[in-house]
């Protein structure tokens, strides 16, 4: 029997609540499947760790998780610590050195969930946003001169490399090719950002030649938000820079009914390093400890993890269980307008996993 | 009697159609008011001009419009010409040297228009987005090295100055202060863009001290898109960088029912140069020449121009006329789901201006 080693990093806020729910569900699923098992190691890194040790994770942190088959991540973000410290000290400190350059964010309106858009019903919206996850606006490049004086000037630099853009573009075209509609939208802002964004446009044209069966178009990021609202059905796969896709994917999650259900995979497609799976909702300290965090984003992220581990059938079983549960409004958490708690949803999904005879 | 000199620059595509409608309406309004007049000079700059002369406007173009009281602009953008040429050759070539650093974008759901959001009814959404319009991501800074080779690297640089950020922040706080709710949201992305965006955060705190009666909060740009969808009523005035606000304002226009109704003012608040007023819909070549362009964005921009000229009463009359017409679905153009043409809407607004006894 195969045993997968999972590094669980709950992080802060509701991260701990959803990750423990996620681990429960994964263990129940492995038991139901019978042909694989999980060995889960927990790492208590994050904001509370920072308050004790002055850093978000130990100096040898990455070595402790480098050999795991996958990482399950909760959230980073703590009210007592500046956001850029929690971000750069943990999430980016794992993503970037582990070269998880492909951030994949599916969006669907799950059964039972109502999109805030009048024009959208269940399942009518089926997007995957591919986010460049290793460079661009998150390169950390930039600086300030004459700090605090009237002469002050400051820059934030979006820095891209040709191989970095080529690999994410190829990844996105390949993903689009694997989906029924074979449709890709390449998002840039090359009218205003006229250097690196023009390189993106050029590389899109080059890589598109390797995928003659993929229909693709180009869109400016501002116009893309409008298209998501007005013609959501015209969209399938999307690729964009780190920042542009960060913005578009939050909007996508909102349009699909809740940030609480949105999953992410941070993939190192070459498998030289472990990939990382996380809900995108963040630490949400305002609802921490109340037992009402929506665990669906974590469960769906676990589905993506199973796919990545090669356990697609188990992933499909878990996805069916999730959809059966969201279809039942009794299991909607407050972010979805319901009154269910994390434990209710978790128990229902485990029940659906165990009961599912398919 | 006062005569205002207006430089009309229709530009390309439907720009010509909406600007001629706008001028008609302005002339009818002046006649109705009786105490001022417009002298309108037309400038045929844009993509067609570029095809003849190799540039978007004459070398002395700015000198020809520098003394006008205001500029009414249609749109730049032409299918035969790269977007960055039309943008930098005309719109930015006016905005930036004329130091129109405050770009103001009101969003409301006008009477008779349906928001794509289930939760929004007429008038429930009343936002003003203030966009930094002179630096940042539109500074043009950046470059490429090893172009086309595997070694290629490229940057787009968001470059800000302290005085540039202070003045837009002060402008936004003052605008928020003038509105009933006195509410401002400062949008940045300082967790990821950790240099200039942190300066934005610091300057927001500094300037806020000058406006103790304004309630303000801070929001990351990705989370802001979600708030616009999920809690639209919690928003009033917003200030953001050139790119972030470009994205947010397109989203705002979509959520308010159509890009066709959204107006903009490019203001030089110090009045050292003329300010410029334009609909934000763009050249829309796909519907050019069909007589179906929505002129409401231009009419609303004309209202903003009247306010800027000190003719607020006339502006209010025009706004009432616009709202009376949008309330009547017979005057909805195709972007609003109707079948009216530009001329129908224009005639109806002129009728309402002339008939209005208030
Ligand atoms: C938490 C934050 C740093 C993060 C980001 O900006 O990447 C988040 O918004 C996301 O989308 O995963
Ligand atoms: C046409 C385009 C260059 C422009 C911009 O990006 O500023 C437009 O999107 C806008 O919002 O006015």
C-alpha cells in the first residue's frame, strides 16, 4: 500500500480549523479507498511562531518539508504582524524556492450555491485561472529613495524572465488543451505597461504555435474584469501575471459565491520539489475560533492534491462528496448565508465519502 | 454672457458618434440656461490622423488646446494601430503634460438600469473612484534586455513620488469629505508590492490626520474586487494607483450595468492646464458606424465638465435629464439590452433638458 507523506502547515487564524478538517476528510477518504494511506506531519509555523521566534518558520524549515509528497497549507496573515512579513516569511518563502511557478485556481459555482450574478446559475461558470507564481510583481524588486522627505521616490518593479513567461504560458496552453472547450485567454496590460507586458504578448504568440488546436484570445486586465461580469460563459482557461491573476481570482471567487470555497494549487510541474495546496480565503481572524469557517476551500484543494499525487479517482470521489454536501443548504456556513459550522460540513462530507458507492 | 471654449477631440471608432451627440446636448443645454454659451473647436486627432501623418496629434497639438476651458475627449484605440501607440500618442500625451493627475470615476446604477448583481437595485450603489493619473504603472518606465534570446529579462516599473502620492491622497480625502458619508477606502497591494505601496500606506496615514472627520480604511486590491461584489453598499469613495484603479473602475462600470454609461474627469485641480472629460468605453470598432453607441457616458462626462466650469446648476439639470431618459427603457441602447440608437437617446435627453421646468 502506498503511503503519501503530507506536510500540513495550518498557519494562522481559521487556517488551523480548516486544515484539521481537511486532514480528517483525507484520512476518511484513504480508508474508504483502501489502497493508499496518508502520513501527516504538522508544522506550527506562522504568526504565533513568529511572535515566539522572530521568524515565520525555522531557518531549516524548507529542509523539513522538502521530501514530503505534498504540502497542505492553511493561511498566513496575523493582525499583530505586518502583511508583507507574514507573506514573504512563509508562503512566498516556500513557493518561490520550491519553484511552484504554476498557481492554478479553478472557479465553479458548486451545486446549491448562488452566484451574486443574476445571469449565472449552477455550473454555468467553469473557469481555471493560471497565475504566474514565481516572478513578476511578486519578485520583491524595487526601492525607495529620500525616504520621508519631499524628494522621496519609490518603485515596485514587475520583473519577468523569458523562460519564466514561456513556462507558464506553455503550462496554460497545455491545461487549456486538456479541457473540453480548448479555450485560453491571455491577460496582460500591454497598452500601459509597455515593456515586460509586450514581451508577454510576444511569447503568447510564439507558444500558441505549439498548440494549434487551442483557441486563444488576448485581453487587457481591466476589460477582463468586465468580461467576467458580463459574459462569464465566454471564459474557460485564463493565464495572467502574478498580480493580475491575484486580482482576477479573488473576483472569480466572489462571483462564484464565496471566497470560502475557492481552492489553489501551487505546482512545481517538474516535481523537483513538493507542490502546495491551500484554500485562498486567508486567515480571517474576525471569525477565528467560532467554528464557522468554511472548510470547502480546503477540501477542494485536497482534491487538487489528490490529482497531483496521481489519485484522480479518489479526487473525483471527494469532489462528488463535496458537491453533494454543498447542494444541501443545511450544510452552508455563514459565508454562504447558512448557519452550519465547520464540524457539520466536515461530518457531512465524510459521510458522503463513506457512503458513496460509486 | 460667458462663453466657454471647448476643445472637442472625438478620436476613433464610436468616439466621433458620441462626441457629436455630446456637443449637441451641450448646445441645447446652454440655450436652455441662457446665461452661458459654448464655442466648440474640433480636432481630428487619433488613429486616422496617425495613418496620414505618422503621429496621433500634431507636434504643436497641446499648444492648440492649452487655452481652452476644457477638453471633451471621445476615445483612442484603432484596430490597425498597436494600443500602446494610440494610448501614449494621444490620451497620455495630453493627460500627463497637462498634469491632470486626478482621474475621477463616479459609479451609480442609473434609474431604469439593472445591475448584474442580484443584491443591487437602483441607486444603492454610489461610488467615486479616484485614480492617480500621472505616474505609477503608467510612468512608462521599464525595459528589456537580451530581447528574444533565452536570457531575456524585462521590467515594468511602477514609479511613484511622494508629492505625487500626497496630492492624490489629499484630493481623495477632500472629495470623501465633501460627500454625505465621508468614507474613504485607500487601496494598495503593500503585502506583495513592498516598496512604493508601503509608501502609499504611510502617506495615507499622514494625510488622514488632516481630515479627522473622514472615516477611512485600507484594503488590498484583490480583496477590494470581492468587496465590490459582495458588500457594494459598504463602499463610498476609493483611491488607488493608476493601474489598480483602472481595473477597479472597469469592474465598477460593469457592476453598474454598462461601460456605456461610465464617465471620467481627468482633472488638473490647480487649473494651470485645461481638464479633460471622456466616457470610459473606448473606441468599440465592432459597433462603429451603426448608430447604436450609448452616448450616456459622454453626457455624464459633460455633467462633470459643467461642474468643473462652475456651472453646477446646469450640470444638475443635465443629470436629471439623463436620469429621466435612462428610466425609460425605450431609450436603452443595445449595451443595456434595448434597441434605441444614439440619435434617439440624444433627442430624448435634449427634450428632457428643454422641457425640464426645474
Ligand atoms: C494572502 C496574499 C498574500 C495572497 C496573494 O496576494 O498572493 C492572496 O491574496 C492570494 O490570492 O493567495
Ligand atoms: C484605453 C486605456 C488605455 C485606458 C487605460 O488603461 O487607462 C482605459 O482602460 C481607461 O480606463 O481609461
